C-alpha cells in the first residue's frame, strides 16, 4: 500500500436515499466505484454513523479490504449546511494525515457527491494545497439529475443553495432569481430541508410569474420519487403534494 | 411491455470516455442503470453510431433485451453545441412516438447525463408537455466531478457553457465572470472543445487576477485524466500541459 508516495484523496459518491428506505446500492453506484470504496481503510466523512452504514452496504456486494472496526473514520468539522465551513487550516491537515502518510483516503458525504451542495470542499482544497492527488469517482448528483429531468436549459444554470427562511426575504429572493433567470436565460436551482418542502412549494406558486417554468424533483433515484416541470400557471391548477421527508430539488427558468 | 399506459422517458447516462480509450463501462455506470438501458428497445440519441457502440458495451456486461438491429435509434435534431436547439414542436412529438405508444424510451447523449451541457432538454420538455413520466438515471456528470475535485465553493456555482472564441471578447467575458464570482461568491464553470483547451488555458492565465483560484479537470474518470486547483499566480509558475483531445472542465472562484 505505502511505497513512500503520498496517498490520494478519493471523492466517493453516496446513494441519494439517506439510508432510509434504501435502494440496492448497485442501482446507483458503479461496480468499479464500489470496489475502490471497499479497498479504502481511511475515511473522512460528514457523519460517522451513516458512513459505517454505507460501508456495510458496500461490503454486502464487494468485500471490504479490512474489517469495519479496523477502518478509521474521521468526521468533517460540523457546519450547518448552507453556512460557510469554518475550521483552522491545521484541522484539515490533521484530517489529511493518512494520505500524507501514504494511504488512499476516502471523502464521503451523506448523499451524492461530496463537496457539491455538501461539506468537504475545504478538505479538497487542503489536499490540493498539500500536493495530494484528488480523484473524483463517478456517482449520482441530485442537482444534475433534477436538472436533466426538468427539461430546462442545461447549457446555462446556477445552483444557489438554500433560500432565506423568512417569508418576505424569501419572496424577494425568488423575484430576484426569476429576474436573473430571465435576463441571463439561466436555469436557477435551489434546495430546501425536506420538512420545509411544502412551504417552499407554496411560496414558489405564490411569488413567481404564471409563465415561469418550474421543475420539482423529489426523492431522485428512489422508488417513490417523482418529478414534474410545467409553467407556474399549470402548477397552480394542480399543486404538488410535497412529502415532508424526501429531499427535493427545485429549478426555475423565466421566459 | 405495453399495457395501454404510456411509456416513460429514461435519461440514460453515458460514460465520459467518448468511446476512445474506453474505460470498463462498470467503472462508471451502475449495474442497475446498465440493466435498465439493456432492456430498452427505443432510443433517441445525440449520435446513432456512438449510441450503437454504447449499446454494444452495455450488452457485453448485461444481455440486451433485443438484438441490436431490432432496437430503434432516432437522432436528436442537430444543433451546434452551445447554440440554442431549434426544431418545430412536431419534431419532438415524432421522437416521443414510441413512449406515446406505450414503450419506454431512452435518451442518450455522447457523454455523461443527457440534457446537461448537452442536447436533449427540448425532448425532455416535450415529454413533460405530453404528460410522460421522465426518469433520470444516476450517472457521471463531468461538471459535478470537476466541481467536487476543485475544492471550490460547491454551495453556490454556475455553469456558463462555452466562452466566446474571439480573443478580446473572451477576455472581456473572463473578467466579467471573475467579477461576478467575486461579487456573488459563486464558482463559475465552463467548457471548451478539446482542441482549444490549450488556448483557453493560456487566456485564463493571462486574463485572471493572480489571487483567483482556477481549477482544471481533464479526462475525468479516465486513466490519463488529471485535475489541479490553485491560484492563478501558481498556475503561471507551472502552466498546465493541456492535451488537445481530452475534454476539460474549467472552474474559477475569485477572492
């Protein structure tokens, strides 16, 4: 394993089911990715408990390189999603220690690709800073699946994260995104924590222009997932029944 | 197969190797996705020849539901990448005919997810319009792999497609993107046709501020791929050797 060369930082995709009502892991992750994940003995993860659950799922289809209890799993510094991650540089160097010592190191988030709409980017930046190789492994991205499924412009788009929670600020932000989308002909994508999905959907239907196209994708890759894209005027006639436990991605494109 | 209900439009991911120097298909595509692709008898694709090559690769790991010559493969209307797709509504309805007649229909692009930085969005839009279910299947997205590998902000980013080819217009656009990135704290992603990679890289190093962070990811998921992210000042000291045949994704984030 360790020939004196530094290890790599492997960006390992997770499923999109958040471990509840799990889909077969081979439904969404490639065999080659599972094999590379199974071989890793060192991890930095968003959440250790769900990472162990992930490794059990991986181990069920391809043998792990070491017993689970011998695999080291460190957690990323906690930061509320949507806020900036803040941790001293020394924290990142400490997390990269296994790679600096010559071992490949996996980075895993709770769902989808690490460091995309998820923590981890600062670890990747620290890896580049330290001269480590960074190897992103193919896997599902909820944002891109939602974008592809929307039929909205996929040649020009932006992901803007979370909207403000306060009603007036959220309405102002929505009108701003709608104007920006119209001016730049740019699809605007955003997310919300699942239990606020219904409130956001209602706010969208209230605030947006009737002719704006709005896509909602919920539970992507899950058996009970759904997606639909139509004009706001049509959504108003048949509003979505938003589940409060499935992650959703929203996208709009204004005419 | 056909119980009177309409078929679905399945968005099928492709590998990122463009068929040359191919990686094992199971290195990047999930078993479940390969099985769903193998079962389809009707396709709309960016390019029929490469779609047949894709189906041969799929068939080598999971048996196709019908002999290749019995699978119908229609091509999307040609449009230069980066320009708007323009075809009459009747063209999209004709392409959706198999789904309207009750058969599942696959949409496939040359690489990665269809309808993301690739043609196909208008077919997806037409499917929604016709009331068809759209099912996006998990697969690699070069843009998201590049973003994850960059260590740049993955909570706020935009994909702006291709930059102008003319030198002055390109420089103006780069400064505009850099200013936008600084103002919005938004990572800006863009692509170029491979044979212009080196020219674009040189233009980036010339036009951007020394403190701007620039990521270049080339040949994602390929054995000879590489990626690196550092400040423009550091790139200037060790400029990238850009291959002229590997697709690349560029990303910048200004301080």
